[in-house]
C-alpha cells in the first residue's frame, strides 16, 4: 500500500472517531429557564453550636379580650390586627393597643377555623387550619380574594419579599406573594434535632420568631438555614392567675419603635416585653 493510501485511511478513521457536534440548548428545547436553585440545609444530625437562651422583662401590660382565641397577631400602622380561631368564633379584628378595644371585626363562616395572619403591604392575609383556603383582605377588611394551599395552615409572616408559613410540623414554607405558590422550604432544627409544632410566626430583625405549641417558648430561627439561633422562655408571664387561659400564642413587632408584643389564646392581657439573658 502506498504512503498516500495509508494517510487517506488514517484521515478517514480520525473523522469517524470525532465526537458528534453539540447542539446549542436553544436548538434542543428552546430558551427554557433553569430549575430554581435550592439552598442546601445543614443536617440536624451534624453538631450545631448551642442556641442562646433569653427570658423577658415586662415593659407594659395591656388589656386583651379574654374571649379571643388568638391564632395570629400583627402590629401595623399603630394598631394591632388579630386573627382568632375556633369553629363559629373565628374572625379578624383591628384592636387599639392601649385599651384593647376592638375597633373593627369580621367573622369567618362557621366551617372555617381561623389561623395565622400577616400584613403584606396594604393587604392582610389569613390562613385557616384544615380547610386549605386562605383569605386576602384590604385594610378595611374587604375580601379581595381567596386562595388554596395543600397543607394545614398554622402561622404566617412576611419578610418584605416572601410569605413564610408554618403548618404545625418542623417545616417553614416560602410562598410567592402574588401567586401563593411555594417557592422554597426549610426544616427548622436545634441541637436536639428538628423542632416540631411551629405555630404563630413573626419576622423580626431578619429572623423568624415562632411560637412552639403548646410550650411557653419562642424559637428565633435563621430563615436561610433553619437553625434555631436562640430560645426565649416566657414561663410565668401570665402568673397563672387566669385558669381559663390557653397557651401562649401571638407575637407582634413594631419596627418603628422596636417593640415586641406577646399574648396567648384566651389571655386577658397582652404584654410588651424586653429580652434579657437567661441566667444559667
């Protein structure tokens, strides 16, 4: 075989072994967006730094309707807004902080068990326990729309961009404010593992604060990792004087005055508190 024939055979072989050309993604499936990136969450099984512990000092005690089964609480434009529960007694109310006087109230149909509320701009969002239906109102309590969601509804808050929701498990869900669709979730945990029964929520200074049913503790949660950064122990704040009262439930924050308010289901008082270090 001549030298030129050998070279021709070699060139043909190299062409045959060359990889097929790679098509541009637009030529395959169009300009499809990439899937949403999910943030990795530390495993609760990994060693975690201990959470700091805090207790409280009462700054003010305000009257609170002892018939209000408090499920959601928010401070907005100088007033408290409160969502109440129980079938046949659920509703939404606007309350004067200093007196506890109910300025405006609406009731939910008896089939709904009202749950958490939050303010998001000029709207108020209210959840229900197990009806899988939420409500959106304007500030005059006119119903603007309803929406559906797949889990139970316990607590809800707003971080300025997303709604953050609890369903009584150890999971916090992030919802799009416009569509109410889930856009992310994290599991909440501390040194002992997942923290279950997350209830009423409030977004405070870059953290999510959560009542943990049926305890007297509030978890301070990092919304990016799910880790509990600290625990607030409110044991004894009601002094055990009202035996008809139910559990601690209700956190509200006044960002302009940096004030924190807490109350509970069927509590006769609502408290403004300041946090202090818990002595070991």
